[in-house]
C-alpha cells in the first residue's frame, strides 16, 4: 500500500490522492503528476499570466496568430495603396508597396517569437494545496482501535528510522506537502467482529514543526511525483519538512463512516458486523494513540 496524492486539478490548484474526479470542483480529468508531460502542462497552467498573454497564447498555440498577421498586413497594405492613390505622392506609393509589407514581415519574424516568450513567462504561480477531506458528521462516524501489524520495510527519509509508514509535512518551494508513504500493513482490531479495509486511508500522524532541509538523493524520488517542478529541478531545492513514523506494534484508532452490515452466521441466521472503509468521499483516518508509559 502506498498512499500518495499524485493527482492534481489546475482549476482548484489542488492535489489529491485518487481519481477519477477533483474533490472540490468535480472535474473528471485530473492531472496525473507521475507523468512528466502532464506535470509540465500543470506547471504552465498554474502560472499567472498577463491578460494579453491569456488571449494571445491560446491563439498562437493553434497557429491562428499567423492568419491574424497575414490579414493585418494585407489590410494595412491595401489601406496604404488606397492612401497612395488618393494622395498621388511618390512617397505614399513607396510606403504602400515596400515599407508596410516588408517592415511588417521583418518585425513579425524577429519580434513576434520574443513577444510570445515574454507573454508566456508567468508573473507568479499559484500554490498547489493538498486536499484535506472534511471531518465526518458525528452521527455517521465511528472509531475502531487496534494494533498495527506488518513489517517495518520502509526507511523514513528524514530520520532514517525503520517504519511501516511515514508522513511528510511541510513545503517544497511554495507547494504544500502532506503525504504518507505506507508499506503493506494491517490493524489487529480490539473488536474481533469488526472489519476494516485500509485502502485509501489517510494517516494523521502528528508531526513537529517543519525544518529547513535540502532535497537530496533520498528525498528527490519521494517528492518527485508530489510536486510540480520537473524531476531534474527538484534536487538541491529548499524544502521545509517534518516527519512522523508509524511502527509495527503502535496502537491506532481508525475513524470512518459507520457501516453496519448483516453477515450470515451459522444457525443464528445473521449477525451485525461493523465495517470501516473508504466510502466515496467519506474518508478513513488513522491516528496513533499515545502510549501511557
Ligand atoms: Zn478542481
């Protein structure tokens, strides 16, 4: 099990764990950050551009700017010719047949790409937030407790501690990080009749205040699918991160939407079983229970 929020919605500047839709606007074509091309397009979409850029760039992308240019030159040249005919001056003829079309074309070839580049440079960039599902209403939520089981096959990137899951919280550049990486784990529930499906669960492991750190060879591959900067750029970036780990044997509580179902049970007919799992937008949260010692 690996919990990572690798989908993003450019309209909401939001990163979230799973498709198919953005949890805030419902857009059904979220961007998958594991795809480098998709990531590059998101970076562009998050940029704030000038009003002129927002109008001209989409036209230029489709090649319509050439059509607009040719039309403009033809219209100007025709206007200059009309002017030359009416005024009858040699200078006006010179302008109509030479200066307007030639100077226009030269300016187009030399200056237009530079202007487009200028317009394409974002003035600022929107920050990518991490989605946090709202707390469930009290009457539908319930909590199960138990002990984490499994093998400590992960190494937490900041502390180097072996663990079964770790959560990273903070920022890389301006973008928010709040992500958990988890190995395959199970929770041995105190209530033996209850059932639990941890797929898609959110790990709410309490972290200290984030510290300044540089994205090195250990953090780079972990953060690469979570932040928008291209994979080559991420190394050496400054990040502010904090970490928390979950280890086998830790006691946890799991909070989710109450779902009681009848399960066939020998001669008694049916018994009621409490089941916790992710239900559509209703999240499942895992929190460690502090030890008493
Ligand atoms: Zn959205």
